[in-house]
């Protein structure tokens, strides 16, 4: 394992740091799917900034546009002022993403992170409906600010709030009861029973694939049933596509596979293209009841992100090539993980969609052991799930087949050493 000077990090930086503990290196540069430490050692990146780098590190197409913009003294900080960069992005987003999918959404720029767009979505849903309660799902993760945290399932993260997290009620995510209980049986019952004690909710918020929750994949038919249930009872449907949007599961929006149209959609992470902070909250036109400045944020107008986002949309979403490539690479990972599951029958399983894939260990501590061994061999991968029992892969969508094979070989070897 590489030795490095941790003095300044350990003496000055807060104990809250996490990723640096599992990846003990000081990183210096990155390109594509590779990141290099200060000692010159290269690591293959199966993490991609927790899904913020779908197009890889320092993507040359995006970098060129960003450098030109900065050198040309383009606007950097713009609040919600009208700028050329914002206009170009909005026009491109409308032409490349919304119109081809028949989506008539208004676009809001909240603060530039995932939790900011979730906060905006929850506030808007409550304002539109006049109701306060939100339905979330078991093992959900929606962010670390108080509103987003209230609809997050992880007990450790929730405990950090230090106050009661209220006005949210969890319901079982798809397959939470291993198929024993009928989908939405409990949800429908408590909604329709005047004696249940459940306040009629303003909205339901859902991830189509729960990344932090352990790569739990909702079936298309489950998502359609959820959308129908919400529509029947005049409950707004919010899809949190912060990590799973921008092509992570194949199509641009992860909900496209279900053929549904959410009332509100949350985007962040890779919507900025280059790893620069940016978030969007999309909602049906009739829901735009905001008053001027009613929800804002100092850095909602991060114009360099608008530039790289526009170029990413132009370059990668003018056709379906990236969509098809992502599905093919996801199939490659799934096949490799299925072989491991067959090899270690009973102790390893797999689940995922597109280029979010999970290797699930019956003994939770083995996932962390596999990631540690992989790091020693030059591969970055993280764990997820309520007990960190899943090795979660989020490689860049632009990763090559050769790079993918290299990383999968490292993981197979690590899994063999841990499980044999």
C-alpha cells in the first residue's frame, strides 16, 4: 500500500472525511477513467465522483470549451441573471433532451448540489398542494440537508441531524419484502383508510435505482404502478435522478424505461458535464407557482457549468450511441458478476441497471475487504447498502472495454481472495 504524508489532513481537516480513509493516497491529476496520485501511481476509477463524472475526468471536448470560456472572460458567477451561457444551455436542453422525449418541463436552477434540488422539489410540492407530508421509501438516500435528510432512510445519516426529522413517512421499496407482500398494498390501505393516521401526502419521492441504498433496482412495472397510484390520488410524483440521471442507467432519464412522466425531476451530479457543481429541478409547467426569489441560492448561476453541460448534451445526446454503449457495458459487468455469483454460490449475488452495478455479499464486511484489495491493485470502487454489503460500480460512461475488463479482473481476483 502506498505511504503518504497524512499530517495536514489528520491535524487540520475534520474527522467527517470518509473516502480518503478507504483510499489512502494524495491524488494529483486525472484523465478519462484514470486518476494519478502524487507518487505517479495510476488508479482505474470505478467511482467517477459518485456519479458526477459520467463523461470521465477532464473530458477533452468539455475542457476545451471550458478553457475557451474562461480565457474569454465569460461570466462565472451570475446568480439567476440572464447570460449567454444560460441561454445556450436552456436551448440545448430543450432541443436535445425535453422535446425528443415529449416533456414539457419548466427548468429551475436551485443551489448547485443534489440536496439543493431535492429541497426545491419538496418545497414546491408542499406549496402546490398545501400539504406537508412526503412519502419516501426504505433505504432511500436524497441528501444531507434537513429536508432531504428527512426522506433519507439511512439511520446513521439521519442521526446526524440532531433534531427530529418529521413530515415524512417511509414505505417499502420494490421487493423490500422479497415478493411476499403485494406491491403498494400497505400504501393504498393507509391512504384510503380514514383511521390509519396518515396525513394525505403532498408528494412521493423515489429513486428508480437506489445507489447509496445498495443498488436496489425498481422494476418498470412497479414504477408505473407507483405513478398510477399518485395520479389517482392527486399526489405529486418526484423522481430523484441526481445519481441515476444523465445516462447512468442507459437513457438520459432513468425513469424512461418505465414510460412514466414524473411531476418533478431532480438532476445534479453529471448534469454539469465536467464535474462542476450544478443542479436542475424540472417540473410540469402548471406547477410553476414560485414567487420571484422564493427559492434561491448564491451559486445557482454557475455559468462555467452551463458551458460544459451544453457541450456534453450536444456531444453525447444528439443520438443514441451513448445510450446503447452504456447498456452494452452494463451487460458486460452483469455477466462478470453473474459468473462470480455462480462461482461463490450462496455468498455473492448481483443487481444493477446500465452502468450502476452492484456485487452483493452475504457477509457484509467482505464488500469492504474486496474494495480494499482492489485499491491495493490500483482500482477505486466504493461500498453501499445499509450494512455496506455491496461493492457498487459507477464507472464513467465513456470507459473503454479494455479498461472495463481490466477493472473487472481486479475485482474478480479480490473477490476470490476474500471468499475462498
